[in-house]
C-alpha cells in the first residue's frame, strides 16, 4: 500500500498540470497524423517529469515515446495515450483525457519505480480515429520489448472488459466499356451491373450471417451520365466481425463473389484497401482483474461492457494481439454516447477532469501490483499465451 499511496499522491500533486494538458488538447483539436501541438505538449510535460522523450517513433512523425528506467531488473510496462480528435467533432471521443491519463500514470508510477525496479514506457499514439496509428507503430517495432500495454478510454461508465469489431475496409472496382445507351447499347459492357448484383447478394447474406459478421457498403461511383453505359463503377465496404478469423473469411468471400461477378458480366475487377485493418480487442483477463480492484479502491462503480455503450473498432485491438494488454473504460461523461456534441462538451469539464485523476491513478496502481508481485506478471503472460493458442 505504501507504493500505491506514493503514486496517488504524485498524481494529486501534478493534477493541475494534467488538467491543463487535457484542456489545451480540448481547445485545439488536431486530426489523424497532424497532432503536432499534442505531440509537443505531451513531450514537454513528460520531459519535465524526468522522462527521456523522443518523437517520430514507429514511423509516425507525431508519435511520442517517453522512457524512465529504474536501472533495476524488472518488466517494461507500457502506458498508452491517444490525442487525435474526431473529424468535424472535436474531442467527442475524449482522447484529450486519455493523453493526460497516460502522462499522469507514467509520472505517478515514476514516484515508486526506483524502489520496485523495471521500466516505464509512455506512448503517445496518433491517428486512432482513422489511419491506424498503432498498427503502423506496431509494424515498425514501437511496441517491441513491452511486457504489458495499458490504455484507458473515456466513456459513460467505468468498466474493465471490452468488445470491439475486427474490421477491414475495401473499395471494389469494375471496369467495362462505355457506349451510348440509347443508340448503340450492344457495343457497351455495363460496369454497374456487377455492382447491383453484388449488393443483391450481400443483402441476401444477412440472415445467414446473423450476428457473426457484417458486410456494409455504399456505391461510390455509379457512372457519370444516364445516357452512357458506364465503363467504371465502384463501391466501398466495411467487413466486420467480433472474430478476426471469421472477418477475414468473410472478406475473402466478398472478393470471391466480386471475381465471379466480373467473369459473368464480362467486366474487369480490381480492389484496394481503404484503411488499415483494426482487429478485435483481446483484453488480458489478469490485468482486467487487477485494474478492476484498483478502480474500486478509488471509489469507482464497475459496470459490465454493454453494447449500449456503442461498439466500434480500435487499433488497440492489434496491440492486444501482440502484447499482453487491455483497453478499459473510465467514467468521464455519465449517460452520454461518445462521438456526440454532448460528450465532447463533457470531456472539457469537471467530470472529464475527474476521469483524468482516476484513470492515471488506476493505471499506475495496476502497474505497482505487477511490479510488486512477479507471480501476477507470470499469470498475465500465461493468459496471453492461452489466448494466442485459442484464437490463432
């Protein structure tokens, strides 16, 4: 308990600076891959707390990595923060708070880690709201060497477990031959026909798929003039499932349908990914349990993760496939849905500020538990290996 008191006291001591960081981000929202001020402000604050800071890690200019090494044996504990805003809606996902929580958790843990041993790595991860910042950083080795990776998300409730879709987005193109539709239609090859047939097939699959997965799409290009048979048409789809393996099966099924439609209609088919794939979240149950107890010690009421909170996709899912970790939630805007004007307003006010304190303390306290008890860390790694064996 002595070490947990140290980290809590340190978070309380620097809380005005953490709130100032959260508010500066809130007043100056920046979007995917352009979080220049956020990168600078996060870096400056961590540097002032005694961290060795570098930016532009993992292949992204606006990323941040801050490290404090106790120079004693022990694990490398990763604490992640996001700071990009929602296009057109400011910080309506509360990433301004998440950045401040990560800085606070790292600084809080630093107050105890010299006695406990190990290393702290705080990561500022850009472009979660489209762009797959963590996916890029992961592929470029930014998470190498971490024993644990923790991230807390602003929410309408406090809960430790999570669910998210595995998602792949694709644009499909069909190419035919242009012709005057009224005068010489027989000279054309209609690129719109396979698009229309594709949507008919996808719609007919809904009953079969049930809740296992979704293929959702729009026609992006249906031709330019009704008097001409179009020679190029395209559509965009998002393929989603709570199961990564089934998502990829569904994606390949969609592509196979397109290939057959091209053959049947005499068109040429091409496709391209429109974003990096976000994979399903796989929270580590041992870390969830530790975090939950620390939330309760801080007076938080835990709720189960419910679909009513909204289910989306996160690039943190990809991280949990590679490193034992979690994305959990802390109450910042009671009764409100994320990505709404109401949520955006709340995360710039008192309830959002309270979430910064709770989130920073909870992550730092969880890190203390892992550092104080090597058996817990062993259980974390065992649970991670069991997850890998089960799903992959």
